[in-house]
C-alpha cells in the first residue's frame, strides 16, 4: 500500500513540557498538523475522531501506557492500521526489539534532540512509505 | 530576513532554555522524593523502588532534551539500579550501597547544574 505525504501527527505524552517541545519541533517544517494529548485513553478517542497519519507514543504513562494503547489500537479495526512510533527512554536494543515485536513501526529514543526531531520523524515516514 | 524555519528554530531554542529552568526547579524538588523512596525501600517498602524507577525514568528521558546530559545520564544509572533492586532481595547490601551512591551522584549533578543556572527549588 502506497502511503501519502505525512500530514497529521498525534503525540501522546503525560509530560506537558515535552509535549510542548515536540509540538514546536514538529512544527518546524511548516507543513505538519500536530495534535497532542496526555493519556492513552484520550489518544484513542482523538484517533477515532481524526484518524492521524502517524501516532507518536510515550511508553511510560500512568493508567494506560504506550504498549497498552498500541494493543487497544491493534484490536480496533478503525485504528489498527495507523502506524505507531514509540518515543521512549527505554531504548536498549532488546527493548526496541520488544516494541517492534508488539507492532510498533519504529522507536525514537529519549532524550531526543528537538532540532532534529522533525527530520527523524519524516525519515521514519519515508522508510515506511518505501516499505509499502 | 530569517525564513519561517530559522525563526521557528530560534523560538524553539529559547523555549527549550526556559523549560530547562523549570525542569531544574522541579527536579531539585524531586530530590526529596528520591531520598524518601530510598529510605522507604531500606525500611522494606518495595513499592518505593518502583516509584524511584518512575521518577528517575522521567528525569532521564527529559534531562538531555533540556540541555542537561549529566543529569540525564546519572538518572539513567539510578533508574537501572532501581530496576536491578526490583529483581533482588530486599536489603541486599550491595544493591543498597549502589543505590545510595547513585542517588548521591544524581543529587550532586542536579545541585551543580542548578547552581550554574542560578536556579533554586523555591523558584
């Protein structure tokens, strides 16, 4: 399946300062629409309404963490095909491998460089597009 | 005249610096939590070490983003030690010693960075 240009991104993180930085960082290219929210349950509701092209998920969040949110997405026909990238400090090779095994498209390690983040996300989207 | 991306980067850098000050202030406050977690763990409360893992995970994941690689690194070290403690018998003297040393290193680094930035926990 050919993927279109990346236009809408949802970022989910319970840390408000990191949400703000990610939103600013992803706004740098000027052509991405970014939404943020602070929990997995809120993310699922937003996804059903707006169907983002890509979801960036923090891993450690209270109540519903990143992997639980991804599992709920994969079990929901309307959300199952939305690619998910984890943004996490849990980025040891075995941890990354575990995230890929449960269905993540990729992992961006925290701490991240705010000046490079948009390029990292766009590169990941390009790889996904080429993988078809 | 700067283009939108250049001015956006300047605004982002400025905001990262502002939030870095807030990060330091909050993290100075969390040193009390870290100390309390260690004390509670030494007293036999396993839940306290899980809380220590959460606090240090946050500091680890946030520190470098706001320009504090040393804090991020020492928080990561303490996070790893907390995970190791969760897999070890409570009261393991080697783990306790390593946790205390890790907490000291993180505390010293946070205090050093806060002093350099002129930040105190009172704001």
